């Protein structure tokens, strides 16, 4: 069994889906392959969700140049894709005279790059902006163009729009080998045994980009860096007004505190290298580290306000920069690797750069690729969400009168209705898992973390797509949430009651 595409993109994170959406502007057959049960299953599901202003990365790096190019693009992207995005600005907070000098130099550096409206705040101005901040904080660098976004909602929306424009996305499709012929890309082999023939492979595999590259004889090493987070209940979402950074270190921008676009408060991450690319365990030491970092800026952070702790991994290269380039051999292989922070902030410009590289190499392919502009549809339709209508219940009533399922609340914490969940399951591109529904609707993402609504969501998924409840998973095969039906269990009565086996 085999299929044929002009381009295969490996990796369904924010970068892979941004590239898929960008290239869907052309009359090309494009396939995006993701090894997990949904896009945004790797780094894109667990990061800070910050759109950086771009002043702090050197302009002689890809990170620096692409961040600056991307930042102004997010307003239009968020509008087209109906993704929540807020330019709330960022503050880098200092405490000492030495910190003030560093902030001054950082402002000058940012201005030399064309970053507009950077401001140095004194203690009085800082306390006015952030009344709950540490009383000894004495200065801050304010960057009003910084913003916040949901990284997984952006990734999902990019995927949906790419599909709308003709891209095929194959989930649970891991690349296990790459075929070449006479120095040219010929195709990929999937874990299912399926072969996909293609002229171009774009390697956007995140933490696994080095393993994909090794399949064509390229050698580099991706080192995962773990960052741990605490997520606070929405009750504390307005404790902080901006993205708050401490003074940075060589390894990272530091442990930040930020509101989220969904109304929560987020604390983290730390930055520690790990060996395993699936090591997402949080640690007592790591959580204490981010807590100490957070309370050094906001002493009154509420420990009892934490509703979830999690970790994400960043893909780092020894150069500490992005690697975006086409190989000389095999012709048709494009690397997009080492995309750590500010990768999310750089995603649109990375996608544009890949389009430029594709244009450069298309005549060198064994069979020339023609880049003909297609009838690109940039927008998605806005889906009704009760969260958006809380201040206008009359309008929500009209939605309810058209479909009574929009009046049946499934998730009490986030006020998500059956109508919203079923609308997602009706889409062309969907991951029918508990995590897939959570990332799309917020159902299961509140204080109880799905404790009450999880079983009802599973029931809706099973009913809507016509599967047994035993087949519903949290995040794909191997994460089934039910073992068997209770009435099918026939345990020994004495064992059930703790009396042991009398045989």
C-alpha cells in the first residue's frame, strides 16, 4: 500500500502545522505526519504560551531575526484562525542597581533592532502596573508588543485551516525510515508499513528531528530540556497583569509568571537537561524551584490555588539556535530543527522561510515542483462558546433555541456544553480523545481536571463517532480509560471481600 504526495511534513507541532498552512497556498499535494493521536502532542502542548517582543535574542541568530519578523503577524493570524491572543506586554523585573544597568542596555539593544515603545519603569511605575509584585522590586523593562496565546489552540487551528485548504493529516503515523534514490528524496515508510512517495520531506519533528535526520545520514543531537509548571485556578488569573520575567540566565529567560488567554495564572518553567525524550515527570525539587522563583517576584502566590502541575520539553541543539536549511544531499530534505524558545513566537516567519527554501530548491528536484498559487482560504469559522457569551446571555439564548444541546452543561468548571463538544467532533479534522476535546473546548481543563465531566465526555465521544466506551482514550492507544464493563467482571467473592483464596 502506498500513496504519493509532493511534500511530506514530519511533525504536527506549532511549527509543522504553520508550515502546512503556509504551503497550502500552493496547488500541491501535501501530507503532514504526526506519530501521536493529535497535533500539539509534544512541546506545543506544554509551554508558556508567550509571544515574545523579540528584543533579547541576538540579530545574528535565526532566533533573533525570525522572532522580530513574526511578532507583528500574530494579530492577523489570530483573527483569521479565531484563536484568543492578547498583547498584554511583558516586564523584566530588576532589584539592584546592576539590574537597572542591564535593563537599560537591553532597552537600547531592542531599540537598535527596531522594537518600538520599550520603556524603563521605576519602582513607582512598576508598582502601579503590578500592585502585588515584591515590594523590593525597583525597576522593569516594559515591552508592550509581547503577548499571550494558547500554543495548542494555535496549533490545532493551523491544522484545521491547512486541512480546509487541502492538506492531509495522518495521525498515529510514525516515520520509521526514509527512502532515497540517486541522491534524491523518494519517500517515507510508516510504522504501519505504508510507504508514502514524495519529492520533499520537511523535518519538523521537534525532539525527534535528529532521529529523522539520521535516516538520511545527517548527524546532530537534540538534547531535551525539561521545564516544569504550575497552573493556578481562574480565581487567581488577575493577580498578575503582564508577562513577568526575572533577570535572565544564560540557560533561559527564567521562571516567569503570566496570565493565560483562558483566564488562569501560569508559573514556570525551570530548565534542566534530561536524557529521555518522553520524560515529562514533575519532581518535588523542580516544583519547589519554580515556586521559589515565583515567590521571589510575587510573595503572595497561593499554594492552594494550584490545580495542575506539568512539564514540557524543549528541543535544543549545541548551537542554541534554530537549524533551518535544505541538505545538499539528499536533494529535497529540509531541516527545521532545534526550535526552542522563541519557537512559538517565530512560527509564522519560520513557515515563510521554509516556503522560500522550497522555492530555492524546487528546480533542483528530480522532478521540478511548480509553486502555483491556489485559492487559499485563510479563515476559520468561529464556533459558539458559552465562555464568550457570559456577558450577553440573550445572544446565547438564541443559540440555545436553535440547538438545545448548547444548554446542557457538561463541564461545570469551564461551563462547556454538549453542543460545543459535539461541534468539535463534527469537524473534518478531530482527535476523538479526552485530551483532544480538552484542548479544543476546555472541557476537563478546570479545577477538577475532568474528575466530574470526564465520564460524560467519554460517553459523548463514543456515541458521536460510533465506538464502544471501552475504546475511548485519554490520548491515543494505550491510554484507554475503561478496562471492561462492571457487569462482565466475575471475581471470586472471598477475594473481593479480602478473605483470600480458600481453595
